[in-house]
């Protein structure tokens, strides 16, 4: 099978022909049909998150279950699945307390399957790890059943792929992490796949005001089409903050940061009125710090929440997000900016760096014979 491989941090991904073993007990083989190109892949591409190589890249993918390992329920055969990049171990404290997004026992954190291995190899036998245990930027992958969440019939693969990362992360940050109340005022800073999903989540949660902020004007237009009530072009700080405050009414109840920059993280905190909550969704490079002044923060009873994977329980939330899409209430398809092939990844990363377009999605020909285990 063809796949994008990370050899060394900071180098372009290489397209290689790899071997994929049959699924073992508790595993399924998924023929990948679509994989979104997420900013997290760019963090890896640019070496901001050091990763061991060689590794199959990608974590925002969906496809069809093409083979079952021993003991796997046959109802999964042929189903469209969205892949979760944090297959929960179901044994750690976080999992036992119903917070599987904070799982600490998953081998996916080490880019391995639950038995510590990988089913992917180079023709010379070199093991190739799957990024986050899923490695979706390839024609097929073998994952633990906990990572393959079956979605309702009729869901398009590219929609399913985005549900697996940016939609779960952005919508979940609003509905699960922040629990935005109807009538609330919400600000979203950064309108990539994650931030635009947060805008959709705020609309879904019946926020009265949804203020969308980005430095790229075209992103503001898309946010307004998705239901944002106001859009602010990010320029210099004081005028931008004044425009955001004016558009948010009495001040935002919730400000979501969906970029991962110290400057916008600090901005999200400084925009809070007393009692307001900043939700940090964007991921920074390792080691980066941000600061704020504690006195007014504490005095005003403000809050900061970190939101990983939108506080999502994949097995519960992915099907719900798919149902909302099918009911016309979550226009995930609007995030698909262009469909590309594996060999166009570098151009997609350049567009991400410029903030251009919502999501590039790598699409695979589902009939590719090379997707069969070999
Ligand atoms: N002010 C306002 N907007 C900005 C700024 C800035 N200083 N810098 C970048 N942006 C905008 C870009 O124009 C773009 O629209 O932020 C958006 C970021 O979107 P993407 O690069 O598409 O990122 P996305 O995939 O949505 O992920 C966002 O969440 O999960 C994490 O690792 C991920 O840190 C990343 C973040
Ligand atoms: Zn992602």
C-alpha cells in the first residue's frame, strides 16, 4: 500500500510502498477513503513535535472495515468508520472515570497498537509505526477496534474523516469542555478546521453571539456562512480587541483559542470579562510558555480550560456528530476546501502555513488493489 512516511522530524513526508499485515485479535483492517490534513500533521512535518521515524503520518481519517481480526464482532464488516487517534485503554484512571480523551494508558500515545507493535513494514522488513496508532495517510491501516467507530449509513468518507479530528475537537470544545449555554456569547480565535468547527458547535449550542476572528479575510466569510453573527479581521491588538468586545455584547462568556500561539492564548485570557472562561484548544510546539496577570484573573473569577480532542468520547460522540450532519445541522462538508492526492501534501502544508482554505482532504481510490493486506 502507498502511504506518507515521516522519516525524520522537519523533513517532507515521503510516499512509500509498504506492507500491511493481517489484523490480529481485537483489530480491524480499514481501507482508508479520506484523510484530512490537520495543523497537527504540520507540527510533525516541521519538527515542532519530535516523533520517532519511520512512521505513517496522518490521524484524521475514515474508511471502510475490510477485514476483521479474531474475536471482532462481525457487525463491523463493511461499515464506514471514523478513526480515533486516541484509542482508549479503558483501564487507566481517566478512562475509568469516563474521561477517555485524557487516557494515559493508550499505546496510541507511543504510536503503537495495544500489543506494542505495528502491522506496517517496509519491503525490507523495517517496522513502520502508525502515527497515534492510526496512521491515516495511507491506503489502509490496521487499528484496534476501540479506534474504529462505526458511523450511520450514508455518511460520506470525507465528512467521517473530519469528524475523527477537527470536528470532534472544535464542536466538543464548545459542547463538552465549555458546555456553552443557549444565549451565550462566544468568541472563536483562529478559523482553521478546528476553529470553524467550534463556530458550528456554538451555533449548534444556540449561542446568541458567535464572534469569529482570523487574520485571513476569506476565513471570516466562511465563518459567517456557517452562522457566526460577527467577524473580526485580526490586525493589531488594541483595535482588534475593541472590535471583538463590541461584537460580543456585554463581553464573551467563552473565548476559544484554536491556533496554538502564545500571543492569541494571552489575548483569549485578556478578552475575558469577570466570570468568563477561556478554552485553550490550539496546541503549541513543545516547551512554549504563555503568561497572564493572576490578580485580575483571580479577582474576577475567570477560568481557563484546556480542551484535548474536544473532551470527546469517540464511541459516543462520533455517531452523534454524524447524525447531526445527516440531519443538516452540522455542515461538515463545508470545511472540505479541496480533495488532493498523497503526492500533493507539501502544497497542502504550504496552504496551512498561509491560513488558506479550511481543510485539504487526501482522498484514496477505495478499489486500490494494493490496499489489500500483503
Ligand atoms: N490571529 C488570528 N488568526 C490567526 C493567527 C493570528 N495571529 N495566526 C493564524 N491564524 C489563523 C490562520 O489564518 C488559520 O485560519 O488560525 C487558523 C489556524 O488554522 P489551521 O492552521 O487550519 O489549524 P487547525 O488544523 O484548525 O488546528 C488548530 O488546533 O489541534 C490543534 O494542532 C492543532 O494547534 C492546531 C490548532
Ligand atoms: Zn488533527
